[in-house]
């Protein structure tokens, strides 16, 4: 009598909350959602089937980022759940409780509010706890929502992905998340081609060389001190370069343009607003150097993106930034305006240092890739589902 072979296990059904991928002007968590989803779908493995949830039909770029096409399109189902108000806790919660996947992946913070018996095994990515360090950088309502949603998500998920060791440490410190429940999976930069067509038309052109910042225009990014440092340099000597601050206007952002106008720097400090990825990449390639003096970062993706494009980087010496920048950035105390000014002046004058940081930056970014992040995330999902 021949021995009967066991039947192969059914593919692991992974449900994915893709709601944050749909935003037309993505920033940090939205970019992460697009990239990690796209590279998971592109991973070559017949052990997985995907059920993607979204409040409206997602465009192709919202599900793929810069990843290759899905490895097996037949293994992908998109569930459109129309709705806006409390979509996660109403529409998504109802769907996964009625038709649960084997494991649910939430790339951006918020796990559906469901009792344990109705919530599938869940993995959530928690990006940072900056609101704990700088509460005044958020409205009272935002702080309350971030506090409650992070506390709930960390408790309800079977596994928590932290994008840096800094975030992992903060989750243990503030929310007592057991170390055994946390997995650190780094994000990665996206390699973007030079601007073309409409994106090229939207890319600003400046007469003088410039130092560049990219990120939301808000207090936590420490831009008031950056502008003050730039002003000191203009008062102390003739500098032949400007300061360009790219990004969407955020909380309390009206202070920045007012400060620039009061200091008489309107023709030297530029706010082009939110720009397409290709336009940003073009500015990074053209920049004299890149500045990122943020007061707190759970990861610090703009630093890696700048290093990818060959920009010399100056960034703060706090939170996750040293972990991410490695030895390929000039680190400064973000509270010290004189130190910020001195670092900028040095990068504008010391060509040997600039070239050294550029070369080290190219090496540093090799530590990070979305393919690696996708493989590690899929392993966490298998573990949470009991198949690891």
C-alpha cells in the first residue's frame, strides 16, 4: 500500500488595509503603504493570496508604488468598501468580521475596533510616537486620536512592526508592548527618475544654488530654527545660496512665511509647496546639500531619499535619524541654532566633505530595500497566522 502524501496547505489569505495608499498627495505613511503593498504583491511565492480593502477602487500606482507588477494577479482580490467617516472601524471592521482573512495587515497605525473573537490575527505597522515627545505639534483632537488608536492597535495586534529600533523602544516605553511581540522592519528609499513632462513643468528653477529640505511644513520639523540659522549666515557674510523648503503645509504652518517676511528673506527662502516625486528627486540632485534638522523622526525616509540621489546630508542627531543615516550624514544638535548654521556653512564650503558624504550615502542606502522589507513583512504575517 503506497504512502499517501499530505495535501499542500491552502495559500495564506492576507487581508490588507490599502486605505492610506489612495491619497493623491502621499507623504510618509502613504508612501510606505504603497511601497510595502506593491512589493508584497510582487514577491514570488505561491503560498499567499491577497485580499485588498479600500474605500474606493484603487488606481494601479496606489497599489504598486515603484514595485514590479503583481507576481500572480489571480491571487489578488480587491474589495471596495465605499465610505469615509470612521471607515476603518465601520466598513473594514464589518468586512473582516464577516469574511475574515487568515491574517490582516494594517500598514498605517489603526487596527479595526473589534472584540478579540471577531478580529482576525492582525499585524500593524506603527511608524512613530512623535506626538508623545512634541504634543504641541498636533491639535488636541489629533493627539487624542493618535494616543487612543496607537494604544488600541498595539494591544489588539498579534504582531507589531516598528519601522526603526527607536520606534520599537518607544512602544515598549510608552505602551508596554512586549519585546517578543515587536519586529523591526526598516523602510527603504524609492529610486525616482528625473522629472519629465508635466512633472518637469512643475519643478521650480532657482537662480542661485540652494540647500534643500523636504517634508511637511510643521513645528516638529524644526524649520523655525533652520530659518533662523540661515538668517544668521546671511547677516554674518555673503553666502551665494538660498534655502528651499518643499512640502505640504501642516499644523501652525502660517508661522513660517510670516517669519521669512519679517526677516526680509522672502527672496532667499522659498516655499514651492507639495511637489511630485520626480520634481523632488530633481531638486535633490541639484541641491548644494540636503538639510533635515527634525526634532523627532520614527524613521526619516527623506534622508535616505536624498542619499539615493547623491545629495550630501545634514540631519539631526536624535531619535531614529542616526540609525537610518549611518555614518553618511553630518549630525547636529537640532536645538542649537549656531550648530545648524555652522554645519550648513561647512557643507557649502567644504567640497571634500560633501563628496565624502555623497559616497558614504550611496553605500548606506544599500542596507535598505523594499524587496527586503516585503520579505520580512511576509514572514511576520506568516508568524502571526501560525504558519511561521
